[in-house]
C-alpha cells in the first residue's frame, strides 16, 4: 500500500559547495521488499553536518557534490515493502541511520557500528535525510510513542551516541562524571548519565544558556569555562564531546587514579598531543566512541521519561525552503544555538513535476 504520488518530485536540500546549500528536486525513492518509505517530518542538524557544510570533509571522507545531509530524523510511514511485517502506513517512527552488512564478524559480535560495509545516511557518498521522503530497511526503523513529538524523536540519534559512550565507560550508579561541551551530544550525555544514576554530573561550557539547559536535564553542577576551574583528581569518568585540545588535557587532570577518559568529539587536527606520562602514572584509560550499536529502543524510552524537559535542547526550527538560514544558524555553536530542526514537508513551495 502506498499513499505517495510518484508523478510528483520531492524537494531535497542539496549541498553544492562549501557553505552553499540550495533547495532542489529529486524523484521519490522506491522501496525494496524489506523497506518502508518514510515521509520525513523533522530533521536535526548534527555537528558532522556542520563540519561537512563548512569544510567539505571529515578526515578522509570528502563530500561529493551535490550532497544531501541529515541523519537525525523522524517521520511517518507512507509505504511498506511486501516483506515488511512490523510497520503499517501511518506509523510514527524514527530511523537509525547506519545500516551494516549484518554478515561480517563485527556485525555478528554486536559491534555493527564498526562494520566496514555500513551505509550511514549523510556520510559521503551516501545521501541523507534532508528531503521529503526516504526509504529504509524496517529493522533499522523504530516506532515512537504518541507522547514524543517528531522533533523530540530526532534526539534518539545523538542520545544513542551518549548511551554507547557510557556503556563503553561502564558507568555504574554512584560514580562521579564530568561532561565537557554542552552541544547536543553533551546534553544527551547528561540525560544518559542521569538515567544510569551517576551520583554527580558536572558539566562545562562557555555559554551560560547551555549550562542552564544541562541543569534542567539533570546536571548536578556546572562550570563556566574559562571563568571557573575544573577540579583535579576527582572524577571516575570524563566524557569529552567538544574535540577541543584544552578540554582533553583538563579532562586527564580531572580524573582520579584509575579513571576513564571517553573521547567522542572529533578534534580539529587529526593528531592531538596528550599527557601520556600522567596517564601511565595514574593508570587512566582512554576510550574512544564511534557512533553506537543496539541503543535506539533505550534512547526512545529515556526520551519518553524526559518528555517534560528534553525539548529545551531544540532552539530553532526552519522549513526546508529556508535551509540556507538553518545551516547558518546551526554553525552558531558559540552562541545560544543548540539543536536546529528542519521540516522537509512544511515547505510553502509546490512540488516540481518537471
């Protein structure tokens, strides 16, 4: 069953050059037997989207123009493939954007985020979700409860990063945790740390508004950088989300002996010096995080629990026809901007039938 008119073309946001994004048109995708077609209702702009937008690459991954960004999204099922059993037209869903091969050793061991063949939406050369419709395998699509808005449901993706990070760190109830950088992922780490019953959740940022939001989400205390200093030799776990070199160094000093430094944020430079001598003498663990695996159901549950406060992370919304303004707003991370949401299907423009 389908409720989509394929004589029409859908609108897409095309990245056509550095910091240049325009509204374009493309054909509505067909669905494979195991796929659903999702009408995209809300897309969150991610830090990686900003990086590709401004710099055209992350490490060796380079944008091939024109490119469609976006991988944090939610929407409505409008068509199902003939083999689909878990979804029906009209279901509200969010989508896990990385689809692995399901057959390699990494996939079979549960570490499918490390699969060499993973197709991750918006990571070049794979197109993303800043478009009106997208097809996706049903086993990487998840229902969202009526209590969550589409905007709130987009946060399941960054919250999944946070859950994966805390699982990697083996956070246990009663531990003291420091989270540096209150962008969307940092704020989602606050949510996850609160869920896992950390005894102290201390957060840092340079923007007061972000620290206020962190407090609403469960942070027990805040540190405004650079005005206030970070305690040394105190925390069991430090979660570093900014990728900033000073944050990594201060994070090492903040850990007590035997502590764990968890690095999430990509640094500006590929090589970053760290005080390895201090880490050796204090037997500190360095843990890195790359995306996530088997986290979406829990992320949705946590978002439902935090329904009353999680919306504070969303600071701006735009229709697709204003995608250029949306991307520029998303780059203002040094200001009050946190999470920018784009609505691909609220555009005032008519669909192009040419």
